[in-house]
C-alpha cells in the first residue's frame, strides 16, 4: 500500500507541469494515505472491520425505511389527489364564479380545471 501511494505521488509530481487529464486522476489516489494509519492502529482496524461487517444490517434498515417512505407516499397521494387543482375562470362569466365549488362545476360553467404550479 505504501509503495502504491508513493509511486503515484512521484508520478503526479513528475508530470505536474504537463497538462494531462489521466495524470490528474492519479492525484486522487492521495486519498489512500489515511489507510496506512488503519493498518498500523489495531483499534482503528477493529472499528473499520465492524463497520464493514455492519453493511448488510444497514441494508436491511434501509429497506424497511424505504417501505415506510413508500407507505406514506401512497397515503399522501390518496389524501391529496386533486386538491392542488384549481378552476381557471378566464372564460367564465363573473356571476358564475362564486358558484364554482368543484371540478364538475368548473367544467359546466366553461372554466378550465388546471394544476396549480
């Protein structure tokens, strides 16, 4: 690991003056430097291994959370369906505007039932 980090750091330093796209990608490998500390520190190694071992359980929690979000999305869709629409009364005579209560009244009096932005 140390050899790879040092090698790519030397290559990126050597080609710093040249503007090459793939050489810039090698600079991202400097992120691997903190991984050396993990291999040297046993407590950190145990913590990282436990995080890696917890990934399947985290996936299960994410599935349950997704199902709850889906449940509330379906509930909200059923609750709010059509409530954000309004009657556009540009072609409706003024005496009938007060009588419009729902979609059917709007269409009967010549209005347009449109979704409010």
